[in-house]
C-alpha cells in the first residue's frame, strides 16, 4: 500500500470534496481516501499494483472541473483572495443601485422605463457575469446527475431573475435586486472563505521559510554556491558562523555549538564535533564547519516535520466525517424541501405563483452558505498550524479531537 498527499485545484464548496472523495473511494485498488476542502488536499491510500495516479486523476476529473496540482505547482492563495475580493467589490458596485431601489422610488428620478432597463442590465451583469462560476458549477454537476452548493445558488438566482422578467411583461412585482444581492452576499462569503483558508495554511509556509535556499558546496577545494535542489547526498558543505545549516548531515571538520531549538526545543545550543550529526535549518553559532550531506529533499528532518503538519491538517477528525455525510445529502434535501414548499403554497394554500416561488427561493437561499463543510477542517488547520508555530506537533486530527480528555501531562526536562 502507498500513501500519498495530493493538492486538488477547482474545489469551491464542501460538496465538491464529498463528491471527489466518493469517486476516488469507488476505484478498485483504493483502500481509503480523505479529501479536505479547507486546504484543497487529498490523502489517498492505494495499491499501486492495481491503480496509478493517472487513474486516480481521471476519477477526480469525472465528477467535475478538478485537477491534481503537480509537485512544482501550487495555488497562489493570495491571488485567489485578491480575485475573490475584486469580484465581490465589482458585484457590490452594480448591486448598490438595485439595493437603493428597494427604499427609494427611482422612477421619479430617472423615469420608470429607464429604471426597469437599468435593473435588468445591472442584475444580468451581477448574476451572469460575476455569478457565472455558480451556474457553470451547477451545469457541470447536472451533467453527472449530481448537485452541490452551486446548484442551490444558481437555481435561487435564476428563478428570481427569470420570474422578474416575466413580471415585467405582466406588470407585477419584480425581484431583480433579490437575485443580485444573493450573488453579491455569496461572493462576500467566498472571499471570507478564501481568506480564512489562506491564513490557516500559513503555518506550512512559515515552516518552509525556515529552510535554506542556497548552500556553499566544496568542490576540489573551491567554494561554489548552489541551490538546495542541486545538492546531492555525499556533497561537502561549508557552513560559516551565524549561518543556517542547509541540510541534514555529518560534521567532517570543525567544532561549534548548534542552536537546535526549532527542532528539539532546547534553549541552550548543543556542542557538536566531527562525527556528530546536524540538522537542516538549525543555526551554527560559531566555528567553521564542513558537513557531508546524508539526507536531502523529503528525507530531511525539517521536511518530515512539514509533512507531519500537512498530514495532520489534511486528516479528518471523526466529527468532520459526520459533517461531510450531512454535506453530501444536504443539497438534495434542500432542493426537495424547496419543491415541497412551492407546491404546498401553490396547491394547498392556494397562494399566487409569485408568493409560492418567493418562499421556495427563500428555502434555497437560506441554505446556500457552505459554513457546515468548512468550519471543522478550518478549525483543524488553524489549531495544528498554531501548534506547529509554537513547537507542538500534532500527528493527526483525531488526536487533536481527543486532546480535550487529557487531565495529566508529563514533561521530560531537556538535557
């Protein structure tokens, strides 16, 4: 069995994560899969003799417009936050005039016909341009006979918009501002989601920043500066006083006191001499050291720490699995309740089409926010990240969830 942790691009709600997870688990050779919406990642345990990464990616693409990010590829969290913010602000600019029309009679200022034309055009821009991602998401899921949060948003806003067009022709009450406000508020929610996800993954970035980007390699007595990625096992490194040790290795020449606090928590530097092992990202306090590299890349202690934190953030606590089950059936249930509401008002209470539709749309709109699927993984990411920043490493989220039962802590005094 092989365990991998991959990044997935394209997820934008908790239902996306649930659908991807189901698709991966349905593949022959996959023992277990856990997809985390908060950090756009998936932990997969599979038999590589029965299935490979290409087949797993096909299973992911089968349920939507998702893809696996390559090792050297990453999503720019800051860029995503900025794009979400810009989209919200632009949508808000077009929505504000529609919002004012709810409180002021714009017809008296610019005329009834012009007011209606402005409402139709501005709502179209907000719903179909800035809200395009939701309609696209709904149709992608519809082709696969599935539904997610996009389905709720899209149905709610399209119903309000097209009913309002019908109302214009029949000279009834219009609800253009409702459709625009729904999209704008959901875009605000998406911006806040991206912001919280970006902050939650900050701990990994801080740990990555501890590493050294370049190192001085001794080749035939000459000092040559190289990128860390170019260094191989067995290379001889020169580390001057005050510099960080680039990679894990063995001291060949020189003596020094190494500050290992970032790995061991020891506040006092540890004396090192030839034959002793040192770790990447620790600090050489004094003395010139020659170090032979014995671990590179993902095998270094720092890389293992980063992997531990990433796995803890990607793992699911038992309570999150419950939230995912609810999210998986949430959308179909909401749609069913909305249809029942419409039929009840129309057929049982003999209400008008307008009132019946408004109540049905209200059910859909109220259910739209995706906080249910985001709250638990975000809490896990923030807590495990905060712990890592303070030197506390958490193996998995299940350990974190059961930590509240601890009533005794035993400390082993370093040194």
